[in-house]
């Protein structure tokens, strides 16, 4: 259980708002925590669009209050055009955002409360821009701590999965759409707040229009993807994620790609800071942040750089379930990554559905999966307390090709990214493949271990898609997400291959039959031998944080149940995910925020062109000067040649409509 610290080395002074000037005259709004009477100290920046005043208020206090009590000045900054910052926001991770971040760091370093050294910390968006700003090398930035982020905006963010259109693409656009036109607070910005709000309403547009206009890896996605040139980052990097997060594979890639001082940590967690998790065990993460920053910013020997470069939670096998409050396992470590200790084991896909160490006679085996394959996918990313894990995989296996080993004679542990090397042909110009690595129990239950997807038109690269020639034999490699997993003796390792995975991946324009060449296709497993040194790893401290700002949780709106409906008579399948449904009152500023949203995915029968994603979002802020609300709905549909985006927006004050706008835009499909 999280422990609230009441007493610290330093008394903490909180400045509710200060403005950071940009060279063009725009002011960014920040909240500052600093150790009172400590003089100049190193500073830590967290840089987000999620509205510091009321959006992340309680969370910010728990983390930054703790770090300030331990000797650091912490600035939580609203990105240009968000929260109480001036200007307008155009998109995520823009060059303008990064330039502003560099200017903010220079400003921080020059303040009398800062000793000239700045670190960045952040999860998700804040983890992204920490990497991106580090690559721009502002002189005062000395280290970054990036959590739940990625080095590759195209391949491993929420937009595209292996070149397939991700379910989260439209969903995430709606989430930001619902935030970007909320008003600034007049208690912070003064009388100009209404003009700023009007400008935001008029400027707000669905970012999905840009994201769908770039369906291949082009310069739009290369901007901000630090994997394009890892050598640009020279400062120390601490990269962190969780196996249940959407971004875990970025940690080993950063360790392998960077050349400066670096450490990686991956636990069993979902998309959360490791001290405040929905999947146990939590750790004393803020203590680790202090150890890292004390080493790099205060020159103290904390021992953190003497520990393994890569530390991960080796997960034990668990029965399939849609909810995991805890994942059993143990901490293991590798002194370098890639580790010379990891050995690749080849398991060949052979006739009869066997997965063997040796290739046997070559045969062709075909699969055209029904569109319901993927209903047992759970939720990619797993962001909230009601996050959904994949249930038993046997139903999805029924529409897939499955290859399995015999019962394992001994325990087998893997650490890394499994890869499936395919030799195949296809009867359609466009197709996708979804590959699941499963842990099959002696009684037949099947637990999904990890997943990989590939748009087969991208077999030569995400930047140069080409239509497939029906009947031609191709080779492709599907990289599955990195994972640490222990297969017990007596269990079987299985790989399941399908040509659909709805709603995680948008389906190809027409049903496709994939023909695999057995004997020439193989699974490459990263097998990790046990290391006795793991038993001697330093134990993490118990989690702790500062006390939150006063917040009262109110009855949330009814919202929408998380559910899957499959009508066998009509053939209509509907998957609904509730989004950001809550209501809480912040007593110290007299504000209440209420939110309810959903994303609903529908598909009918065997018709991939029936695929539809619908979204709704309602957010209301009630504060002393009134009630302000965003209400929007969206719909993404397709035909064989195009995607269609429909959006409707209504903004309210005191319940009355003050602004309306709608969009109906057609965007050509580009080999998707």
C-alpha cells in the first residue's frame, strides 16, 4: 500500500502559478514546488498538456511535493495552448512544443532557486517530450527520466501497430479533442481568459485528420522519433515502463540504441508511475528517482549505476483472466542490453500444427480468419483501474492457425522480443497478420503472453508499402512486443496466426487468405538462462508519496459498461470501452470536474468495410465563475478506397451552447 510521507528533509513552498516567458512573447503557465530556504537547487521539469490547475492537480502534488521535500525544485508546465498557458496547440509532439521546452529549461536554469541544472521527468506525453527535448541538447538539461513513452512515433505509439491502423488512433484523437477547447482559469490568467477560450474553440480540430493523412512512416512521424538518430541524446537516460503498458518495448530499444549512461526498468505495471499502480507489486519509485537525480545532479554516490543496466519483473505464468490486480514473479537483471546471455531458440512451424526445434517437410497451410478474431484481445495500453487483460485465447484460436510445442520438459524463461519469420503468399493485394504467443496450460487454457501485428504491404518497410502480388511468395518478420515470461514445465508454447484482429487493428479492405509455408517459417524465442545473481539484487523500498491536495470523489456519471456484444443472428459485433468517467471536487480551488466518454467499435459479419468506430465525450468544469462544457461525438468508417471522419462539437457555458462546429472529411487509404 502507498505510504503518505508527512515529514521531509525540507519544508516545501508551493507557488500555484508563475509564467515562463517564451522568446515570441507567449507565456507558459507553471506550478512550482521548491524546498524552502534551501537556496539554489537542481530543478525537475514535467511538461504536459493535461491542465495543471485542475487536470492533474492531485497527482502532481503527490509526486512533486515529495521530490521538493527531498531537495529539488519541481516545475509542472502546461504546454502552449493548454491549461493556463497562452497560445494555441496544433498537434502532439510538435517542433514548436520542443523548442518551447528548450526555452523553458534555459529560463529555469537562470532562476535564483535553480543551481543551473535541470532534469526532465514524465510519463506518456511527458516521457515523449523528455526524449525529444534531450535530442535537442539544451545545455542546462543534464538527465531525463522517461516513463511509458516511445522512441518511435510511428511504429510503437497509439496510431499504427506494425503498419496497421490501431484502434487507439481515433480514440486518442477524441480524448485530446475533448481537452483542447476547455477554458483557462481567470484566477490565473485574468480578464483575458474569455478571449483565449474563444480562440481555442475556433482553433480546435480533430487531430485524427492529420494522423490518417500519414498512414506510412514519413517525415511527419520521423519528427520527434528519437530512434531516427539515437546519437543526438548524450545525457543520462532512465527509461521505465510496464509489461502491461503499450510502450514497454521502447525501454530495451533505448538501452540498445543509446550510447550514454542509461538504465532501464520494466515491472508488471500498466500505464502508470511505478509507485502508484493498479498491478502489484508497486515499488518505491520516487526513492529511485531521488537516487538517480542525486547521482547525476548532486554528485552523490547512490549505487544506482552499479546495479544492472536493465532490471525487469520476470512474470510467472497465470491463468487467463480479464483483470489482474497482481502479477507473481521476481526481479531479474542484465548488466547490458542486448544481453550476451540471451540465446535465440528457433521453433519451426511444421505440418500438423507442431512447433519443433527442427524443420520438417514443407507444406502449405492457409487461413482466412473471421472478423471476430480479436474479441479476446483485451485492451491495448490498459490505462485505468478497469483495464482489461486478454481472456482465454481458445475462442480466438478457433479462427487462427495454431502451432504448439509438446509439454515442456523444463521451465523456460524468455526476455526480449519474440519474432516470427514467415514465408507466405496471399490472394489479395492488401492483408495483415496478427501473431500471438500463448502459454497453454495442461488443461487447455491459453494465456496470451505477447502480441505482434504487421500490415503485410509493409513487409519491406513501413516507409515503402507495396501491394502484394497474389500467389507470389514473400518473406516477412513480425516482431512481437518485448516480454519477460516463465513457461512452467508441463505447459506448451503456442503461436497463433490470424488475418484479422478486430478491434485492435482496422481490417484490410477485403477478406484475405494467407498461405504459410511450414518448415520454412519459424518462431525465434529470446530464452534467458537463470542467473544466481538475481537473488542478490537490491530490494526496492516500499512506495511512498506526498499527501495529495484535498479532493473529494463524487458519484461518477453512469457512463458506459465495458462490454462485448456479439449477435449471432445479425452478425453484428460491438466492443465498447468506457473512457475517463469520473467526477471529483478540488476543495482548495473550489472546482469540480466531471467526465464521461466512450469508444465503441462495430463490425458486421464477414464484411471488413462495415467496420466503424464511434466516440462520445462530455467534460464539464464547474468553478466559481460558471460551468463550462465540451460535448462531442465522432465516427470513423471506410470503404475500399477511403476513410471517412465525421465529428460534431458543441461547447457550452452554464448549459447553453456557445460554439458549434462539425467535420465530414474523406481521406484516401494508403495500403491500409
